[in-house]
């Protein structure tokens, strides 16, 4: 037996086993409870009643569908805008200029900061009673803090999106910058020598080269922003609520019968994320076959 071929799999096996058991165990537990299986309250008969309630009932559906659209809007907007800003910043940072290392350092500075801290910072700075509104009120730019535009705890999720941008732009930027630095500028120089202008070089050369890494990062960011809890809980409103907040509200309901709806919401979140990952894998496979 060739020890070198199995050494790495054997070394990774304990960690992968724990991750697999915890992940699929939690997923299976949530799936069973979404079907109504909850021996703690004496319900062992499984059905799709929780899903029917979430999707169609007069009690839950009116909060589910607005929450779904808000979650999709926040996830797509945060991902797309973060990627667009990161590409522009990465294209600037790959150039040689005085103070480049310092600029890259400050660009990456907020990466270790937890999303929870950023959400609290957004609330303290940009809420209608926050620091910025008070400063503008003292300067006479707004007559009172109430006249400050609602950038947090608004129905359109603007504050949530801004909090994600604050964090995810740096995440995207590091990936894009690393790809650009590894590629160099030879391809673009060839395109320039053939008469391509700056936009044509970006559209036909740079963007296709960074797209695989950009797509991978986009899947990660979308999955996180679609399924995370703390930022929309702090910066969101009572209605509509993003799906993770809504799911936990059902799960923590004193009436344990509501837990099935909470788990059904969690399963819907998981299905949407898994579907997006499979679509990405399908597109990637097609791209590789064409290449």
C-alpha cells in the first residue's frame, strides 16, 4: 500500500468526520422537526403541514413572502455591489504607487472585525439618533435628528446592505487583488497592442480571468448574507423580517408547536442556498468543458 496516497486523507478523516456528523446531523434533525416530528411535545406523526403553513396559511404566509423577497434583495444587492466596488479598488491597488502597502493594509483592516460589531457600529453612527445625525443637527444641516434619512432599521434593508458592504468589499477585494497580481498585466498588454481600449481590455480580458474566483466568492457571500442572523436582527425592522430572523422567532416561540414552522423556514433557506451552489457548479462545469 502506498502510504503517501492515503496519508493526507487519513490525517483529515477525524476532522471531516466531525464536520460531516455535525452538519448532516443538524440538517437531519431540522428536517425531521420541519415535518412535525417532535417527541418532546408528543408529536411523532410526520407531515408537510409546516411547509403548507409557511407558504399558504393566512397567519404565516403574509410574513414569509415579504421576508423572502427582502432576504433575496439584501443578498443579491450586497453581493453584486460588494463585488463591483472590490473590482474597482483591486484594479487601483494593483498599480505601483507610493504608499501602496499602507493602502492595502487599510483596505484589509476591517476583515477581522465581526459582523456583529459592524452592525452595532452602524446603529451607533447612522441611525436617526446616532452620532452622524446629531452632528449634522448641531451643524444646522438637518433641523433635528428625526430629519436624518433612515439608513438603519428601514423596510428596504439599506442599513443591512451597508453593513455587509463594509465587510464584504474587503473580502472580495483580497480575492480579486490576489488573482490580478498572480496574472500580471501581460494579457492586457497584448490586447492593448491589438488596439483594445481600457474598457475593452477589462471586458474581454480582465473580467473573464477573474470571473472564476469572483463567482466562488459571490457564492460564499450570497450564502452568508442570505442565511445570517445577527445583522438583520440589529439593523432590520419588525416587518418585513429577513428569513433567518423569522425562523429563529418561530423556533424560540414559547409554543413548541411553532418550532416546526421555524425549522421549515430553515430548510427553505438551505434549499435556496444549495440550489444556488448547484447552479454555480453546473455553470463552472460547462465553462471547463468549453475550455
